[in-house]
């Protein structure tokens, strides 16, 4: 009536269009859903009550078309209704509207034309009215029956107090917590059944009636949940039902109950499986006889020990974690290792169930001995692994030539898939086998038991491969097989060819090559030397050394020495040779290799070279005096992003940076500590198109292992303890810019997979989140570790290494570019003089020469620290540098500092040796190292330490 009055007032009082502000004033506070649309069905405005029916905000709906929101309305029908409104003031009809979650809500629609091109629309919700919750609660309390219903369109739950108590829900539960609380009170099997019933009920009209065990705060109870669903033409809109306590399971009378208890106890004691009842403190409440038989304890003795005494690697932290998990999921399956009184290890598969009686908690475990099965599985896996990793191809075939089995090596070499191989016949693969000669081959094989020959194999692509074949006749389970092993002979043929080509290459080499045996007799000499000697090769082989070079004796042949000799070459006159001597051992025999060149012309030019050398020395002295000119050249030509260099060797590194900077390729910078890898990374960034965006640096070695993933990828609020708010990771912050991963070799293995995905796909999820985040990041990585060696040791993923190694740049140590030492010294002197307020303009040639000869194990960083210390100690204009004479010798030695990871590994191994391989317990390595047992076990796994190697 009210809405009709509004319509009449609008049709009689005004024919003008309604402005948006006028609509808000007139209708925004009404509880009646009102919309305003134009002639094209575009929604101009809607009040909050109307938006609630769609489960959207008014601003989301404005601009949409009524013909799209009305599930049954087309534009043609809309134009027809507009035509009807020209002849009548109002129009009514029933329809369904599409809500935000694409459910259909039945509504009654009233239309009224306003002005020339606007229509006012009133909507009335036709969903069944909700039950009056107050009346339901009164009915529920009087009958002790719980009631519940779920409005699917509005996503509204109602659970009466009685139903909440029966379902074990905590007091004051809210709509969003019902499902989560209900799930916690069910075991996984019942929860899976509830999910299946819910899915079926929401798909079609369905009734259900199920009995469930509820683990509430007051203990366990069996309840019966019944319900049914109501749907419209497209989907279910409402589900409702009741909850009752099940009374069918009543206690039996005393005598019968006593007999049943004895029978149950007898059945449990004689069960094949081991049964344990244990408490959260590790105490043992009950074990059956099977446990006693396996562990060699009596039942009384078992009650006096704890689970830690007979479960390997299982401590208080482990049982606390177990009960935390059990309280949530009620039941779990796992594998453990038990230790008997005699020290025998028993592998078990356990089903652990959580039970509570009053305020006492128990874990009831049903365990089965799987030691024999695991040993059998291990043998089978080893056999399969051996066959599949064999370098030889293995083929099992039947007497008719059909293939029964092939190993992975056969598939890799031939190109067939496993499915294709099963359909092969030997005639398809081997050129020498035909249907006619196969019976004869089997006859021979049965008679001799095995055959060996060289044959030709045909690959899937038709190419031929020479192989060596060994065929064995076998009978397995009353079936006859040929087990054949095939070796690829193509490598051998290639090696033979390579040896022949090597001889040809040696003979055509410009250097003279001579091989001597341990008795200094000629074993080999190449054609170049034969041409100088002007003798046939046959006469030279086996000759003593002095017959070829009279000036040499065996005492002159010293490995790593250089020999200058002269000999008579007949018509060619006296010739001079410069020979390098190398000692080699092969198959236990000693050999000497002399390699050199004819330096006759070089000797003639020696005097000229010495004169040139004198001139060069003079030029070098002049260059050292031109410090001012050199500084200007450094500042103008060689200073790239604070990289100071005049070394020709270092120009190659700078050219590499110039080539790769304006691309998006991943760059891997390697080099020793202190060489300035970060400077190169910043140069790549500043010379790239991303220079206007940030370069974010992450030092993988400086972050704890448990925080590095969160640091790189960010985390959601509540993802872990201490995650009080959402945090963006470094990848997200570096979007459109550059991310510099320093010390990437320290990245944990389990994080490398996620890092690889970001590099390949450009996407990741935050820790604790499910939203996929895409980023555009250019990655520059750096390390002082040998990643190839880490890949070979299994400490770094090979696929990640190849992805990082797209454009490798090796940063030179300072000892390999000593030309840069003077300009670097000049730079650091200026820098620290200014900082200290001093004027230092000179450095002695002696000190500079000392710096040139110093190996700088700490590279540029060590030089910088050395100059800073010298500036602080210098009181004159001439820099005074003191270099410890011991340090260069130590730096050039073979010893090195252990890495942090190597020191950890050594320390843990020393502790294990001291405890005889014991990890946990009061006498374990964990106590010595002051580490939590689980942390120590995790660290040992990461470092590849196996305790059994140190057991006493």
C-alpha cells in the first residue's frame, strides 16, 4: 500500500526525471528495496536494502543492466514492458534475480514509469521466511531436540543452543565458526562422510539421517543428525534439520558386561597387531601380549618404562607435537622404529587414535611389524635401481621374439617409450634377427646357455647403432626367457677414431713432441721433430736419449723444468730447441714428455729483445710518475658505477656488463670475497632500463633458514608465530626493478624449488597464502661458492643452477689485476684523508711495490681497510704503509678458512664421535652442543651427516 501510494504520487505530481541526489534523499533509508533504471535498463541508482538482496554494494550495481540482473528478462521483453507502462501506471510480475554468488533469489517486481525515460522498481524477497529463532529455541529446550538450518543464498547459519551443545560447539559460537568447530569434534572418517553428504544435499533435493561420534568438552557421545534440502528450478536454497542424542547404545547388565569385557580383553591380548595405550607424558597404560612378545618385556615391565625408551628418535618434543596433531585430526597413520630389550630394531606401521575419558587423554595405537616387508621392498628397489641405472641395455624376450621387459637405458638409447617397447619384436630392433633364423638362435642358446656377439641395433628414428651383445638362457616361473645385455660400441669406435686423429694432430703440430719411458728411451716422437732430425721414425723408436740429443743426460730430465739445447741437424746446421719437461704416470709406468719449439731465430733476436726491454723499463718508470694524468683518465673513462680500474684484463668484465645490462637476462656473478660483486650488480642495474626502479638486495647467508622464505616471498597475517600483519617479500618490493641475491649458494634446498618457479614463471605465493602474485623482476645473483661442485654434491639444485647461469660474470681477484692497485690506493687515500681531515699526497715507490707484490686474499676490501688504517697512523704528507711480512706467505699457502657450514658440520661430527653416535638423550650429542634434539636431527639431515657412521 505504501509503495503504491508512492507510485501514484510520482505519476500525478511529477513527470520529471529523478536526480541521483533526490533518489538518495527519498529512498536511501527505506527498508523497502528500490531501484531506478533508464529506458535501456541501465541501473542508475539503488538503495542499500535493494543491494542487500543482490549481496553486493550499491556502487557495484550502478551501471549494470536490469535485463542482466533479472535472470528471466531479455532486452526484447524489457522493451515490451516499457510499452505496457505507457498505457498503465504499474506493472507486476514474478522473476528470479542473480546474486553476487550467482544463486537465484525469487522476487516480486513492481514497475512504475517516472518521466519520459526512467522507471522506478520495487523488489519483494520471496524466499521462505526464516523460522523465528526465539520460538525454535523454546521448542528445542522443551523437547531436548536441537534444530538447525542454513540459508544458502544469504549464507546464514542458525544452530539452536541444544543443537550446539550436542554438536560440541563452544558457548558463544558465531556464524563463521560453526563449520570449523564442528570439524574439530569429528574424526577424519566421519568428517569425510559429512562432506560427501553436504555435497550431495546442495546438488539436489535430498534427505539424510546419519549417526556420528562427537568428541566434545564433556567427552564422547553418539548423536543422530537428520535434515533435508529445498531447491528452486536451478539450485538448493535452504537446508534444515534436527540433532538428537542417540539412545540405542545402552550399557549391558552386570554379568553380561563382565563376560563381554573378558572376551574383549582376551581378543585384544591375542591380536596379531601390537596395541599400545599411552599418555601425553609418555607413560604406558596398557600393551597387549603381542607387544610383550616382540619387545621381550612383560606387561608389568612395560608400565614402568616410557615410550622414549623403546621408540627410536622419539623425545618429549615429538610426543607433544603428536598430541597437538591428534587433538585436531583425531587419528593419523605413521611409521616408527621400536627397540626391543635386546636392542633389535623393529619397523612398524602405526594407526594412532586420540581418545579422552573425562579429563584424561590417551593415544591408542594399533601397530603392525613391517620389518620383513621393508627389507623386501628395499631389495626390490635396489634391484630395480641397479637394472635401470645400468650402463648396459637389458632386454628380456620370449621365444617368439616378443619383448617382455626393457630397462631405462634401452629406452634412452633407442628412443622408444615404455609402452612402445612392450609392443616390439626383436625383428624390429636387430637387423640380424628374422622369423626364419630365430628358432635356430634359440636352439643354440638352449644348448650353450649363453651367446656373445657384435650386432647392429636399429633405433626408433631408423639410425643404426653397433652394440656388443651377451644373451643368457633363463627359466623363470616355468617360462623361458632370453635375458640379453647390450653394450654401446659406438663410443669405442669413436675412441679409436679419436686416437688416430690425435696422432695425426700431433704429427701436424708446430711443436716438437718427444715421449721417453722410465729408462729414458724414445717411446714416441712426432713428425715435426722427425723433420728436424732428418731420420726415419722406425730408427728412432727405442733409441737412448743421448743418441738423439747428445747434450742431454738422464739427470737433466726433471719434471716441470725447461731445457734449452743445441744439436747438429746436418745440412740445416746447428738448431736450438726450448723444451718443457713433464712427468706422467700411466698404468703404473713412468713417462716423460718433452714439448718445445725451434728457437733458432729467437736466439738470434735475443739481443734485440734485451734492448727493447731496456726501453720498456724506461717507459714504465715514466708511467709511474704520471699519477695526475692517470687519475683524470680513471675518472673519465674507467669509472663505471664507482668501479675503479685501469686493468686491461678488467675491461673484459666491464664489456660483459655493458652487453647484458640492457637485457632482462639473469646474471650470475662469481668471485672471491671482497672483489666487489655488489658493485658489479649495481652497475648492471644502473646501466639497464630498470634504473628508475629499485634494486633490492638480499644476503642469503645473513638470514636465518626459517625466515629466508618469508623475507623473499612475504607472508600473510597469522602464517606463523609472530606474523602479526601481512608483509610483502623482497620479490614483490622489487617488482619492475632488480633483485640482487648475494651469497645465493647459501640458499636452503627446500627454498630453491620456489625460487626456480619465480625465475621461470614470474609468480609465487606468500607464506601462508593462496593468492598467486606475478612480478616482473630482473635477477642478479652472486656467490663465492663453487655452485657446480655443490650441484655434484647434491647441495644445490642443478635446474636452478642452469637457470641462474644464463650470463655468468667472473669477477677478478685483485692479485690478477695489480695494475689497479695504484689507482685504488690513490682513491682510498683521498677518501679517508678527507674523512680524517688530513692532507696526504704521496706514497713511496717501495711501499707501492710492496702492495703490488702482496697477494691480497681479502681483495679490494682488504686493501681499503689497509689504507684506512695507514691514513689514521700517518702524520705527514707521505703515506706510511706497514705490511706484515707473514701475511703474504700465509695467503699464498694451501690452507684456507672453513666456511660457516663446514665448521658446523665438523663440530657436529666431533660431538657424534664423542658420544659414540648417540644423538638424543642425556648422553647424546644434543646435550654437548646445547641444541634441541629435533633441531640437531634437522641440521644433520641438511648437512648430510648419518649417525650410523659414528655408532660405537
